[in-house]
C-alpha cells in the first residue's frame, strides 16, 4: 500500500505539471487561432462563390488527416482516425481511388494496420512547436510534388469550440484542373492560368495552416482537460489508499496491543 501510495503521488505530480504546461500552450494557441481563422474562411471564398466541385466522372480523391506526434489528449487522434476510416470506406464503395496524407505520427500509427496501403505521405515532428504558415507550405509543396494528381479532396481536422469541446470537421480542396474546369468560374473575368494555379496552391497551404491551428488548439485544450481529470482521479485514489493504509496500520497496532495485554494478563 505504501509503495502504491508513493507511486500515485509521483504520477499526480507529473499530471499536474503537464496540466500547467498544456494550459500555457493552450493560451498561446487560442490567441494565434483567431487571426488564423481568417486564412481558412478567406481561402475558400472563391470555391464557395464559384460553386466549384469535381465532375462525377473524376475518380481520384485525397484525404488529409491532421493530428500530431503526441498523445495523452483524450480522443483527439482517434476521432480523426474514425472519420478517415468512414471516408475511405464510403469513397472506395463509390468507385473512387483514395489516397491518404497523414499529418502527425499518431494518425499513421492508428491506421497503419488496417489502412496502411492507402497512405501517400506522412509528416512527423508535428505538434512539438506551434505550427506556422511555413510548416503548412512545406506540406502543400511535398503533396503537389508527390506525383498523385487528385481531382478533389478533404482536410479532416478537429475544430476548436471551447475549452472542453471540439468537433471533427473537414474542408474541401481541389486540384488546379478541377478549379480551371469549373463552369461557374465564368462569373469572373478571364483569369490567367498561372494566376489561378498560384491561387490554388496558396489556398491549399492556407487551408492546411488553418487546420493545423485549429487542431493544435483542440489538442492542447483536450490535454489540459485530460491531465486535470487524471490529477483528480489520482487525488481520489490517494484518499482511498491513505484510508486503507491507516485502517491497516490501526489494525496492526490494535493486534499488538491485544497481544501485549494478553501476555501481561497471563503473567
């Protein structure tokens, strides 16, 4: 009992420290999220106004799952993995050629055994520091240079709602050919092909940057909540074990007193 009590107290110290670290990281992530949301909403304005969508005969679909390399944050990563599994199943049944890009080592680990053959790229070292637009640009560049010419796709991420709440959401992405071939694009004046290609690539990086910021904020808030719950559970276990220890100790003392009194009476 003493060893267990000491062990749980040490664990509680760790969880409290992790909660404090997560709280500091969460505060920074939330501050940086507000301006980053402008990137997400602004990047999709052309897609929404021009009502861009891939034709039904287009088969290549790309799924980008945004997680990180770190755990101890509740169901943050499993919710992304579950959504990816459902999307892969639905798209494959519809006759689509599906490829997955994993942002963060956790998503790869969760899907490697059952859906490892769908992975096109995996990006590690995610979540160790606050994401920047440069990080999103690197992911976008490697994706565009991968050789997989997708028609449309989705970026699946956790959208931050509050300290105790997040929602798994997705944003659409399109290839240059899909954007250029959209009939609704005629509402704009003639757009130079190079300008449109640059806009498509910039939009992809913007959406990735926005998704990384949303996911990071959701992860830090979830980790802060998880560590808080772990600390509370440790306190309850410490109270129960302390009570058990005191009862056991009292029983031993009582037994020894009875033996002493019985021995004295026998004399």
